C-alpha cells in the first residue's frame, strides 16, 4: 500500500515542479512584454520632447525593473517618433535554469513598441 502512495506523491511533486516553472516562464513573458511596451512609450515621449536619442534611451532604461535589460542595438526611433526595442528578462524558476539543456527556455526576450501620446 505504501508503494503506490509513494509513487503517486513523487509523480505529483514532479508535476508540481514542472507546472510551477512553466507558469513562471509564461507570466514572465507577459510581464516582460508589458514592460517593453511601457519602456518604448516612455522613450517615445522623451523623443517627442527633445529629439535626443540618448535621453530617449535613458527614459526607456529608467522604466525597467531590476533584472531587466534593454538591448541597445535594437533601440530604434522611427521617422514618426515611434520607438521599438527588445527587453531581456530571466524567469525565476526552481529547476529549469539548473538544467543546461533547458536553461534557454527561462530567458525571455520581449519586443516593445510605443508612441508618444498626441
């Protein structure tokens, strides 16, 4: 009787670990996309007020949270003042980042676009 119960507990524990890490990656992806769009909108607003590329980039960087980075080579200001950028963030996981073959799945890359309000 203890044998099948032990197996069931182990299977449920493993399922819980996989589910937790999977949910962590999904929620990180959604929040990173939101943060990327917020950063792009802040940069577009800064660009609109002064047409200074460095100030626009700095405005975008000022909005990101600890652990997030904006890839400088992807930062673009279009002719209409719209901004596009790529934000990087790592999902907080229990085991996924410890398995080298799967660690890349926890690295989230989110595209953001924004325009200054009219």
